[in-house]
C-alpha cells in the first residue's frame, strides 16, 4: 500500500490577480507535497496508522443517518485581502457553499461527465457550522477578527502565533484567513490544509489556512473557484490530491478516482458530458470535475467520488476529528439543536415527534396526547444553507398531526422550526 507522506497540502499558486481587476488564474501547482515531508518518526507512524485504518474503514458500508456537525471558527487577519473585502457575510456565504458541495446540492452536480455520474459521493449528514458559543461558553458569531498577520501555512516557525489565537482543536475546526499564507510576500496562494493528526490537535495546530481574496463571492473571475475552500476542507478530512503519484496507482489511495498526471500536463475541463477528454498518460479519462483536482481555476469543480466520501467518513472517526461532532461538544459550542430528534418540549403542555426519520420525503409531526397545535403557530422547513422550503401557519383548525411534504427536494439534512408563544423548537429531518 502506498503511504501518504506529507502532512501539508495546498492548492494553486494563482498569478495575475490584481486588486479590483480580477483575472483568471493560471493552473500552476503549488509547493509539491514532497517538500513538506515530516522527518519526525512519530508523525510518520501516525500517518501510516491512519492510512491503514482508513483503508479498512472505507471498505465497509458507510454509516448513514448520523449527525456529523463540525463547529467551525474563522480567524480573520485583515478585512481587506488582495483588494477584496472579508466580512461576516462573505464568510457565511463561503461556508454555505462548502456545505452545498459536500451535500451534492451545488447547481451543477447533475451535469458531471457521464462516466462519473454513478460514482458521485455526497455527505448529507455532515454540516460545517459556525460555532455559537466560544471556549468560555459565551455567545459568538464564530468569526473572530485579528490584526493582520502572515505565514500560518508554514509547517514551523509560526506555532506560537497560531496557538495564541487557536480555539481548542478538539472542540472547533480552526480556519485562518490571511492574504500572505507563507509570509513570503506572495499573496496569490489560495489555501493550505493539514491532515488529521493527534499531535497537531494536542498542540492546537490543526488548521486550514485560506486566502480571503478567494472566499465565496470574491471569486468574480471564476465563481467555481470558490469551491477551493471545499478542496481544503477535503484535505482536513484526509483527502489527497487526485494527481498525487501521477499515473501510478493508487496515487491518492482512493480506488474510484482515475490516476491523473496533472503535474506533467495541465488540462482543461471536459468539453462535454460525453467527450473522451481530457485523458491521462495511459489514455484513460481524468475526473477533471473532482474537487481534489486543480481544475477549479478553469471552472470544472462539481463532485467528490464515493471513495472519497468513504475516506472522509473514516477521518471523522479518528481521535483528532471524532470529538468535534459528539453531542457533548455540540452542546458546549451551541450547536446541539442541529441534532435534535424525537419527542422534544416546545412548551410545557406540548411534546412532539417527527417520523419517519429518515424518510423519503413525506413526514409527519405528531403532538403527544393529541394536543392540537395552537392557532398562529408557524412551522417551517429549512435546508442547511438557511433557505425556507416549506412554511405553514396554523389556523383555527388546530390538529394533533401535521404532514410535511419535501419529496421534490434533494436528499440531505433539513431542519423543522416550530414557533409559538412558548418559543422556538428545532428538529432535525433527514431525507433519504
């Protein structure tokens, strides 16, 4: 078995990007992974053990219907980066796009090349959500602003500065947003991310480092490049570049991603959903639309594969990632409501259950003891990016049961919000 050798992965050295004059970046690779190898035998052994576990776990049936909520904190170093604004709205939009990509809700998900339609992978039960409580239990937006800094993508030399701002790595996914990732006066690198590592988490050094100039709607020259953040989140969950190892299998240690020789021959998107191009050095079709490729600069990004999602599910089980999505941690970070299910108290005299859950699209909310819902109660269903897809105001004919029909919506996680004079209750709904 090929062992992944580097802890650190990045994407794309972009050139020609100027403030307020967006230009399409060149498809130039960044610092290759071999330049970031660790010589620490402890870290090397940890990587090998992680790869062995991943291969065994990924060969099994994937867990379904779980609630993998990952609390996220963004640390922002400068509210203007590369001439582009970095603010709460832009970060929220960028994180929403990440969730859409992971859930297969990106608008072009159904347009991938015919050869790869059957292996598209989604993670409908994984949600990256801005934390709502800080490490001290106080309310937070999950977005923290700091003075301008640089260099946090480097493997060493910046540990103290990173640790000074980090939130507990076993409670939060830490994303550092800065314009100069390597403190080398180059401000056109897009992102860098570290694989799961207990050593890094123990030292509060686990992280994604990202250039605010390429967050979400800041990618005006190529909106698809906004999914570069999804690429980095993939690395954080142990995905390797599809082109690592070139045409020598198993390249990225994922069986269903075709061997790829990006470093030897940059290529364009598939010209059509049936075109027999681009091809790799063994004349096989490349999965150019894969998030872990570099073709986002050309507007190609559309999908993960099922093998890649299996690998990410495996990463969610390891010691450096598993504590984040536990209910106790979601309670501590203010996100436990995202995993609410079953009978829940809305007001003192009302309890309810949502069933079947998971279900195929038709769901019932039943009030225990057949207590009718009060007039004026609002029931709405929202997707993970906050869009309301169903809404009903209860009239005079209060009922002890309410049907929710979201059968025309894609599979994934949704939230049922119920508002009455007693407050708000949120239930999680899973559509198969």
